[in-house]
């Protein structure tokens, strides 16, 4: 199993090395980076490239580690028992398998995505240490140990909202997805918009990086937002002239709401443009 990228996902050389290192070491791959840099999509594309089943576990602030193993619905079983339902005699009917259990049951090596692990409680990663290390866990209700048939490739994403425990980090291979430079971004855009005119792409990228490099932005626009913006520019048939300022100064781009996502950043950007126009 080696990952060499796909036609739909531009993977840098260091990212390919990280994925293949995690495969070789049989350790979880912890991927960090700005929101919108393709961390979640990476797992999807790795699964496609390797022809492996993808099991996705999207973490919320309320998610608990045991939910990834299984959940036992004792209330439902009690109710069924009181109603004389024959299902109540078998406790397995009330065990809901979690994503780890699902991955452990796979006959071929699956890709297990644990998405945005830093959204959960700080103890969440620690509560999964043994399961991710030994690739097994014990189900008390059925008195059985669930072991992975084939060790899954675990890809864990984080937006750096919380610091992760050292014991958890020690068990992972780490990779930080850097924000793409202009040349890499051109390659990414070409995958999604192969027929885009070079002049429009050049002007759009200049505007995008001008906006992104504005100091003081609360949320810098990401790769996914650039792609959304380009899709709108093409759909609305925005002329090339609308993206060109008459000088080298920053101007308010059309459909800026696709790039800037809060009022503070829009206001800051508009103030900068206003100040530049009056300082000529």
C-alpha cells in the first residue's frame, strides 16, 4: 500500500511521504493545518487511491470516546423486556457498534478517519490510547474482546483548537499541511477548473493572496474558499477587468463574501481600500 496522490487531489511530496510513513509504521497519521486546506479530503482520496473502504467518524464537542467503540441501549432493552419482546433475551440486539468496531471488523484494511479530534473534550484522545495502540477493546456486555482483523490506517485531523496530550502525540506520525504557495495553488485550481483562462486565474490568484496577506484578518480565506470564489466568478461571468485594480493597490474584489466570512474582516478590508484611495 503506497499513496502517490490522485487525479483529484494535489498532494505535495512531503504529504505523500507522511501518508506512506504512517502506513509503514502502522501508526495513526495526525494531520494539522488551517481549516479548508484539505485535511478531511485527504482521507477520502487516500481511500480511493488504495482501493480501501473509508470509515468516517466526525467528532463533535459532545462526542465521547466510548461512542467510537459501541453504545449499549439498556433503556430500550428494559422496555422491550416489559413488553415481552423476544429480542430482549439477546443483549447483542441492543449494542450499537461504533466506528472503531466497524473498522476492526473489516476483512480488508480500511481507512479510518477521525475528523477534527480537537473539537472533543481534552480527555477524548487519552481515552482512545489503548484502542488505537493495541487495535482491540473489551465489550463488557457481551464478554468478548474485539480485535482488528486487519490493522486500519487511521487518519486523524485537527484544526489546532486544543493542545493534544503528549501520550497521544507520541503514538502518531505528525504532518502539518502548509498553506499552498502560488504555484501549488495553480496546480490545485487546474484540477478543479481545467479550462480556466490563464489571465483570469492570474488575476484571481493575485487578488486572493492580496486579501489573504492583509494583516489583522480574523479568518484568512482558505483553499476551499478560493475554489468557491472561482466557481462563482465563472458562473457569474465576471469580466477580467473587475479583478484588475488600476494600480498595484488592493481593491474590493467582486463576490468578496466567498472569501471573507465575518463582518470585522470585511470592514477592515474596506477601510484599507478607502485609506489607499485617499493616500494616492
